[in-house]
C-alpha cells in the first residue's frame, strides 16, 4: 500500500514538472524572416550611430542628433521585437543619416 502511494505521488510530480517543461510559450508569436531582416538592419544602423557618436569630433548639435537617432532606433527595434506594427516608411526614415 505504501509503495502504491509513493508511486502515485512520483507519477503526479513527474507529470506536473513534465507538463510545464514541455509546454511552449503562450501568446508569443514568432517573427517572420522579413521582420528579422528589418531588425538586423536597424541594429546594424544603431551600431553605426553609436560608433559615430563616440568619435572625438562629435560634439554639440551633432552629438544631440546622434543621441536622438539612437533613441529612435531603440524604439523601432523594441517595437519589432514585440511584434508591434511598424510602417516601412518609419524603417526607411530611421536608416537615413
């Protein structure tokens, strides 16, 4: 009798752990290849902006412009990662220097 109780308790524990491990994320959609490509382009543009901002000749208004562009790119990247709609015009505008 005692072994049956232990066996049943073990099975219940194994099923509860297994069910949460094997379950996939709920409500999470995957990105399309097009979105992944756009995300990669925006991240590359952001890296270029950061590199330009760190140059010693970047001061004053140019520094502020680069910081603003970086923030804009960060927002677009976050929206793409969260699968929120982003207009193609916004992406093209963000890529422009």
